[in-house]
C-alpha cells in the first residue's frame, strides 16, 4: 500500500480520537491531538505523537473553534484533519476553512454536507432523487400556530425534529395536540443550544418503527459502495443504545432495495468518504421492500461503525484516510460480503434508576472483559467531566450468528466493572438479555415499554454483602492472626447502605480462617481460603468448596466509604457511612429538590409561596446539551428558590426548598 499522509491532526477527543489514532499508527501515520483544559491528561493526548492545547474546557471555547484547530495543524505540520464525529465533523464552513488553509479534510465535501445538513432540505433532495421519505412538513414557516395545524394535518403522533439536529437532540415525540406547544418550545430551545438553529420540521411518527441505516462509502473517482445495514432500533429518547449488524429479519430483496436507495442518495450529492443513510422501517410485521423511508444522512463516521467493521473486515477509518488522500476505494461492491453478526453497546456514566441523568466523577476503577473490543477514551483514575458527552466506552462483541454474538455481548457486559460514578452497565446487560430482543422481535419503543423491568436494580446476594463487609472492615486475609481472640471468634457488627436501605449484618472471623455473615441471627454464607489482591477477590464457600471470585473496589463518595462488588454477573454498591458525620446519605431530602447533575438552569416555573402538586415541573436544567425537568417530589408550598435561570449549579446543590409538613 502507498503512503497517504505522514501526519494528521484529529479534531476531536475521547474514544473516537483514540480509535483514529490506533488506525493511523497501524498505517505509519503520525498523529496530533488537540485538547482543552479538562482533557490535559486524557487518554487521547497520551496516545498521540503530539498534542496542542486549544482552550478552556467548554467545547464552544475549544473543540468548536475552527481557527485554533487549523492553527494547531499548521504549527505541527499536519497535512490533513480528521474530524471524528460530533463537534465540527458536519460543519461545512470548517471544511471550507481547512481547504483554504491548504490542508485536506478527511471527510465529504462542504457541498455534500450542506446538501444533507438540514433535514428539511435533505428530504426535498431525496424526494427529487426518487428515495422514499417520511410524510411530514419541512417548509420555512415556523409560526407555532401554523406548525400545530400541520401536526393536526399529518395526524398524531408526530415527531418534532430540529432540522440541524442529531443524536436525539432537539427531538420530541408528541402524542396529543395539547402537548404540542410545550414540546415545540423545548425542541426549539434544545436545537438552538446544541446547533445554533431553532428551526424544526414535523414528521409523522411511525407507531412501530425500526431504525435501520446503511453504511455508504464514496471516493473521488465516482465510485460509491454500501457496506450493508445496521439496526439501531434500541433507543432511549431517540438516542441509540445498542446497535447490531446485520439487521434481524432482513431479507435479500429488502436489503437490495434499501441499499440501492442508500447508494442512490449518496450519488445524488456526489458523496465521498464515509456516510450513513438512515431509514425508518415499518416494524409491525416482516420487513418489506416498500416499507421503509428516508430520515436523514449523517455525513461522517458513525459512533456505531465498529459493528460494520466486525462483519465486513473493513477498517472504515483507514478507508477514510486513503480516500481523502485521493486513492480509489480498496474494494468494489462485489468484493464485499457479510460474515457473522456483531453488536455494540454504549456504556455511559448515567443513572438508569434516576431517569438516565448524566453523571460526573472520578473513575476509581474501570475494567472490561478481554473477550470484547472495548473502544474507550478513559482509564481508571480519569474524570468524567460535565463539559462533554458522558460516554465511558463502546463494547463490541461478534460471533458466527446473532445469538452467539448476543451472548458474547451479555458476558462482556456482566464482566464490566465501573466504580466512582454510576453507569448503565446493568441496564445494558438487562436489555441484552431481554426476551424480545433475544428473539429479534423489537422496535424503537421497546425500552420505553419495558423500562421499569430494565432499570430494576438487583437485590444483593449474601455473597455480595459478605465480601462488601469484609472489604469495608479492611481485614487482611493473609494475616496469621485473622479471627484470633483469647476467647471465641472475632465479631464485627456494621450497617451497610444499599440503594439507600440499611443492611445490618454481623461478620464473625474464626481462628481457622472462616468468615461467616449473619443477618437477623441467621448464617447467610461462610467464606474460607480468602485471597484479596488489588481488586481481585477469591474464596471458597459451602460444603462443596465452591469457588467464589469477585472484583472489589473501595472508593469515597461524598466523604463516605463506597464498596463496589462485582460477582455472579452482578455489580452491587454499598456505603459504610459514619453516623457521626452528618453525611447526606442519611439525610431526608423530601423537603428539597437538588440538582441531579452539574449543569445550567435554563427555566424556572415557580417562586417562593407557590403551591405545587406532586410531579409538577419546577424548572428545567441543561447538561451535556440535553434538558432535564426538575420535578416536585411531593405536593406542598415552595418555601424558597435558591437559583435563577442562567445559573450554573453543581450536582447535589439544593435548588428549591418546600415548607416543612406539620404532622397533625
């Protein structure tokens, strides 16, 4: 293979920057990272050959400043810029600026991005090209009354979408006319905040939709190919959660029709580089050649591209670099085929039991299964900051068929251990094990329908509690004096908190090395031959000397000792609070509303003295470009409001206090 570039700059951060660096290194290409204040010690900076600081932590002051990124490329002698995804990856003005500076943009032309960048214009273009589109309104009028009338004409339910949107931002499903006005205001505000454009379009919401997309690739010599489809139907709030390739239930004739439409769409704009044509398909029955419609085109590399790589054997980043350097596509359509099946799960720092609120904090411990591809931009010891997307990793598993790949993903998720911030690992495992998903029978509404079951935290077993108590007490298992007392066994009483509930337990240690957990006077489990080395815990239990193995990590949360135990495919976290400390973990907060995460107050609906009902919206917070409603925990009178619209607040800060209820 010929040398393409000698050095490229990556205008991104996190896992995608690390992933691009790996391919560039394999190609013998030097890499330049850019970083903000928050990312000074990040993994992508460590991996790159050079790194240039480009500004403060907020993306608007660093990763979105095209001039600083181009200056960094010039300063280091980089010949090309890879944008990754997000940030400036679909900004045509950035493409123009890169090329005006005499550099190469590793991606499509500015003209192609402009053609597909606004969803309304893209739909018009696709209609002209003969690609089926979702019924709706994508005109210029943004008058609320007119848009409401259009929604009535289209027929509820409808989907409000920011025309410049992506990643589920600026998108609202509306089921009833009376909810339209609030949803429109929220979608516009989110579109303005995330993309600088409040313009929306209205689409008919397909009631049992499947989200199926086709990977396309074009070069500068007129060739366009597809690399088959991905199913991205497992979504929450229009954001993809688990993706797979190929799509379950896909037939040859439907694949041919969908792929032909995707290639036709790419050819209509003379597309070069990696792109994705997204379709909405009717999931009420078997897939049909006349049952899918164009939604949008993403003119960049997708987050979920690894599943396509897994089934085709193609390194899509390498193709991007080679095509940008002027080479022809390495393979023709007839040379591409599907082998096996693959899944990707997006591991986030978010709390499924609390509305999936994004979380921040230091990753005290981070461990993955060795049997999966784990694309990550963080390590143990790194901090999940409030400035960017809270992704921890993408976990990719493949197999010879769908079920073997799914079971591989499930096993890998159950071995993933995240400590220091909450994560959605347990939720992802429950979703992977969902009966409907396992059978390939699902649509984009699956998570919403079965959410309660999917986010139910497992109750800790006796082995979890015993290991947590042992670790919390700081007992050294190798000590020759373990359990020694002049008379009888050593006894330790302690109270652990799990999910806010106290667990009173007693641990007895015998001189022979047996550790026994008792609760309510009953023996729960006994452990012997204990070895505790770093995070690795092992022991024997029961009359059959069954092997017990676990990953255990101790950390601090709000000044309280946290013990995280991963064993028997389940992670449970316990707190050991000091009753004398006044820890917030022991305080009743029913009279207060606290900030669920670090972010900004964008709207307030109440003032001191207002009477509110339980579940009423008190205001709106924005964090990581997503809005979250602040909800009244009970009915009552607002005593004081401790914030104002526009305030930046820390996670855990008290925002609203209620008047204390007086018992009668």
